[in-house]
């Protein structure tokens, strides 16, 4: 779907937005404010500055103001679905650090039931964007604070949150063989977020990669026309 949007010159259509998400967002704020903020900061690898919590997301600084109930990433308010993820991560993060062992979505507790939807909405869309030129993901990762991994034809790690790294792996396709992709989580991911939220993490990774891909494509076109 997003590859077709790209061909038409459009932007990735954001999902899970609208007034229906206001009650979920309000509940997420209540969940965070019921916690001890010093403990929250310690477990989530965030910095507490009075009423504010500051953490890294995709290599960027995210500020959560618990007094004004606002979230800013580089002085911009993120989409509602992502704001909910930020609040759920802060409220749910535990002491466990990433183990450095990757697992698929279907290996998450309860992940088997949602895997087909996750594959269709996230994994297959990542493959559609990058499988013809997997190396482009290495250029796209720069805007997302990512780093290279040594899997497949191209792979990267994106730190969605300090304790929530995600691996994106690509295998190149051609006219005869379709390209493939995978999106993996550290085995400690379900300690910090439930499986439903981790599905939305996958959607957000796709959204971030889509935007970065557009930037990379635009720069390639610009160089070729100069």
C-alpha cells in the first residue's frame, strides 16, 4: 500500500488517529501519573527535570511534560498513537536491559494470534519499500539514529525507546524473486510493552522509515538532475 502511495507522490497515511483515541490518551496519562516519576525515569532510562521526563526516541529528544500533559519531539507534537506509546513505555518499563537477542513478533507472548496482521501491515510494507534497493535503508537510518547490523542483504537497528531496540532486515528481490523483510524485537521487549503496543511500534517504525525513504529518494533525484 505505501509503495503505491509513494509512486503517486503522496505521504504515508497515518493510522489510529482521531477523536476516538482521546480516551486512550487520557488513560495513558493517568497511568503514568500514578507512578513514582523518579522510578519511571530510572527504569525507562529517561531524565527527570521537575515535572518533565526526557528520553531518546529514534535518536531524538522527546520531552514529556506531566504538568501540562504535552509531549514534544524536536518541538513538535507527535501523532496520538505515538504519544500513547511514549506514555505506555514510560509507565511500563522495567529494570531489565536489552538482552541483545532478537525474536520475531510471533515469538512474543500472544504474538502468534496477531502475526499475520503484523506481517501484512508492517513487514510486507517494509519489503515493498526497500527490497529492490536494500542499501537505501542504510542511508535512511541516518535520520533515525540507527546503526547497521550484519543480517540479510541490509539490516539496521532503530532504538524506538532506550530499552526498545528494533531490528529491520532486508533481502533483495528482482524480477523473478520477490524481496523479503523482517522486523525483530529484543527478547525483553514484552517486559516493557504488551504485544498490542509492540504491533503499533512496528507500524511506527514503518512510518518513520517511509518518511526517511522519501527524503533519500528526493536527494537521489536531486543529484541526478543537477
